[in-house]
C-alpha cells in the first residue's frame, strides 16, 4: 500500500511540474533593454503615429490579430488599463498585424476601443520587435527604452 501512495505522489508531482512548465512556456516573457526601434504606422483614418513623437510617455505596444482568440479575450482588459493609466502619461498602441487591415477594423466595429489602433499589414514593425506569437506586448519607458517583452496571454496575466 505504501508503494502505491509513493507512486501516486510521484505521478501527482510530475503532473504539477509539467503543468507549471507548460504555463511558463505558453507565456514566455523577457526583461529586455535598449532603445525601442522607431516606427511610424497609421490608424484606420490614415493618421500617422510615430514612436519617437511619443517619447516621454510610458508606452505599451500590443500586437494582435482578429483571428487570435487570446487577443480578443485580452482586448477589454487592455481598454481598462488604458482608461486607468492614460491620464498619468501612459500610451497604449494596438498594432494589428493582419495582411488585410479591414479584418481588424471589422472586428473592432462591434468592440470599439479608445486607444489608437495601428495597422502593420507587411509585418515590418512586428519583425523589428521580434513578435513570434499572438498577442505580444512590449513595454517602453519614458526614455524610449524597451523594458519588457511578453508573448501570449492567459487570464490572470494582467
């Protein structure tokens, strides 16, 4: 009987370890440093946004796509973060990475957000920031340095 309990305990501990490992890999993040690559992208109305012009604010860039379930799940939380911290000098830029910007625009039509949504259909900016998964989030400090890069989203990451 003791051997059965030992085996059960080992199986349980192995399962817990694998679960923790899986969660860690699913939400890979990196503390990074160095100047944020500058870019200029436009919103749906054609208004350009340049990262250089936003220097002096804390900036969050969130790369997303309408086909990405976790991106859709995360969007209301991003809106809440923006509403709370925008008065304190925080800027959130949503960067849609779809080849056809109208896909992202159509999705946002029923779920509007107040932060700027920009379009990167050629994925040039996505490549500059090493976006390897959707969603990906980059935090940039007031001096224009990248401080954090996070790939993925699960409830509770906020």
